[in-house]
């Protein structure tokens, strides 16, 4: 029987999804209660755009094996992509109940809560993840995002700084940008500027950071620096209306700085 499963998986890996479905169906003729096969069929159906059959396969896989974590993950992803957040949440909640120590499901549940703006629920799940995986920097990043949305900028900063302390994350312009936004919202302008500049140092084509740092230099009355970063911003492919607006701002700064 393993030969039939190997053949089906080989077809799937080669992108021959319809052929793999026939092969998986052949396995079910003698192994009708094989939850893994149903889960794999769900993935194959999803790949060919047959979401109804994919859903049915995932549901059947869970019925056969309530501890098959990947089936919960795949089913919730199917619902999520369809915009059905309630069903995605319900699926992951059940998976979290059945597999209370599965932190991957808990983290996914937190991210769906974030998408649904259920901030407090997301915090509960993320803290559960971090209790079990204290070095899960993705969870710290998500937690920083949640606290930022809640207006608790100091806690957001603490979480983002914790992520940056991990050496492998020090070349991530989006992380520095998120930290800079938190510092800016917390009215710590110098630190905000510093982190916007770090995001540019990592990626000198990171357009938004140039405008942000220009605005903060202007707020600090550092006119020459503001002009420099606004002019750098104009070099990027931005809408003409935006270019005109920024150019007018530069002209006003130059007059004011005389």
C-alpha cells in the first residue's frame, strides 16, 4: 500500500494534482479511514480550485483523526482565503482544544484574531505561544503589532526591540519601520528618526521611510535634512500628484529656511 501512497505523493509533488487525486482515491479503496490521505486530497482539490471538495476532505480527515494538526491548519487556511474568518477561527479553536500543546495552531489562531481585530484574544494566544517558545520572535512581532493597535506604544516598542535583539532580524527594514512608527506614536522623535534611518540603511529603496524621516526632520526644524530626504523620496516612482505635493512642501521649506 505504501507504493500507492508514494505514487500519489509523487504525482502531487510534480504538480499533477488531478492524477494525484485518482491515485489517492485508489488508496482509499483499501484504506477508507486514512486521515492523512483525506488531508492530502484536500490540498490537491484546493490546488485545482475545487474548494468544496477540499473542505469535505479536510473535515473528513479531522473526523477520522481529531489530532491531525495539519488538517485544522489547511481547513482554516481555506476559510481564511475565502474571507470566512468566523469559520477559520472556529476550526483553529477546535484544533487548539484537541491539541492544546500545539503552538503552531495557537499562533495561527492569534493571527486570525488579529485579522479580525480581536486584540485581547490575540494577546492570550500569543502569550501562550511565548510561554512555550520564549524565543519565538515572530510571536513577539505579532504582539508588538497588537499593542500598537491598542495604543500601548511602550509595550509595542518593548516587543519590537526584543525581535531586533535577535541578530538574524537586524537586516529587516520592515521591522525597523514598525519600531520607528511605535516610537513616533510614543512621541520619541529622535528614536523614531534613528529607526527610520536604519530601515533605509537596510534597504535604500524603501520609499515610505524617506518620506517619514523627512516629515520628522521637518517637525524638529532640521530643514536641510528634511529637504534631503524629501528630495530622495521624489526620485522614486510615486504618483505625480504626490510628487507635486512634496515638491511644493520642499519649496516652502526652502523659503522658510532662508
